[in-house]
C-alpha cells in the first residue's frame, strides 16, 4: 500500500498550503541580474524559463534595431548645432555584424562630405552611433546631450558639428574627430545587449583622435540608462572627464576618474 504523503507533514499543517516564500527573492529588488530564480525539480520554474526566452528576444531585437534617424536629426538640431549624417563601410546590418572592421571606417562619400564641410578647429566632436543597440541611442542619447551640451558651452568649450553615424563601431569616432579637426571626440553608442540590459548606452572618448588608435587610448562611461547610470550622473561624470582630458591633453589609461573624490 502506498504511503500517505501527508504522513510526513508537521502535525496540524495544511497539506494544501502554498510553499513558503523564497528567502533569497528579496535580493531581486536590488539588481536586474538573474538571481533567486527558484527551481522546479532540476529546472527553473516555467515562468522564469519563459522570462529568459523573452529577455533573449529583446536582446536580439536590439541588435537589429534601427536608428529613428528623422526624429534624432530634428531633436539634435534643437541643440543649436549643425548636424551631419554619415555611414560606415558596412552596407547592411548583416554586413556590419559579420565585418566589425568595416564599422570602424567611414565610407568614401561620408569621408568626402566631412572633409568638404569641416569647419575650423573645435574642442569636442560629439557623435551618436547605433552600435549594437540602436534602441539605446533612440531612448537615452538625447537626454544625456541635453544635460551635457549646455555645461560644455558654459565652460567655454567649442563644439564641432554633431554627427549621426549609421552601422558604426566605436573607433569610427577617431576618423570623424580627425576629419572635423576636433581636439577630442566623444561617441555615444549602443552597447552590446545583455539579457537584463538591451538598451545600455556607452560613451567613449579619445583625445587627439585619428585613425589607427586602439582601445587603451579611450575612456568609457558605460551602462547609461535610468536603471543603470542615470542621465544626470552620466553627464556629470562625462563633463569632469572631458574637462580633465582637454586640460591634461590625454585620454585612455593615464586619465583617472576622480569624480568620487571631488568633495574631499
């Protein structure tokens, strides 16, 4: 005769009561990381498995998302700066994903256009690029620029025409900055999507930009978004770092972020 499963219950316990809450679940309020998922047998609960598949779909969608070019150009002009549109040598999204090297270089038409329209030398060239998540640019780039650009102007820095770059990687900012004769190039770009962050915005800058530079010559402020590094904090950090880069005439490994010690 099969054993009665209620025989092992604590006397007086309700055999149909819901299981106790997972004591680790409270940690989920403090992070978007996939923790305290629970389990059903040897697997995760069905709801968590479906949530994982949805997050993966959002990440894939971000990689193939497109810049809202017309809206971005209109809103960038509202910052009272000339705006230009350029493209990399990658001719399509699949081409861009298969050939990262082409995303780091301007195509010939864009190179000629920048050379023909380059104004006098400026302190900073500001660039927006789709990168691996155009969603990040569509949602977060303008709020950051609306905070940062006025501060740069108030500090007396001159700005080159704003540039919107399509099918672009980080290093394309070196070529754009050099063509615009800027002392420093700052690119806001969509970062590689993760399962908890398909819309993360990165900011990379290089002093004395020119083609051929490598990553140790750049600085990065990452994970800019409301649930990551908020806009105000990102603008404050970027203003400090850009000011220090122009003052000390360097970027990359030698430039240290001391914003956390400003109040000491």
